[in-house]
């Protein structure tokens, strides 16, 4: 599971503006790359869990300030 989430967040940080901004913000705040990866994976899992719970599809604007 960890490997899958790691690969997903690496892709998301390159192509998804929500996760890219989160990663850049944390790096700018002086966090280590490993900490930013873990925080981004957690953000992704919280968003995915809420999407499954509510039965909705991904919307970039909806999740920009989430978590």
C-alpha cells in the first residue's frame, strides 16, 4: 500500500495543482522532502476517503484549501 501511495503522490505532485502547491508550500516552510511526501500522502488519503464517503468525483477547486 505504501508503495502505491508513494508512486501516486509523486505523479500528483507533478501534474495536479492541488498537491503541487501543497508540496511547494511545505518545502518553502523548511520541511524535509520526506516530511512533505508523508504530509501529501495523508492529504491525498483524506481527500480520497471523503470522496468515497460522499460518492463524488474529483474537482480541483473543491480541494485546494482542504486539510
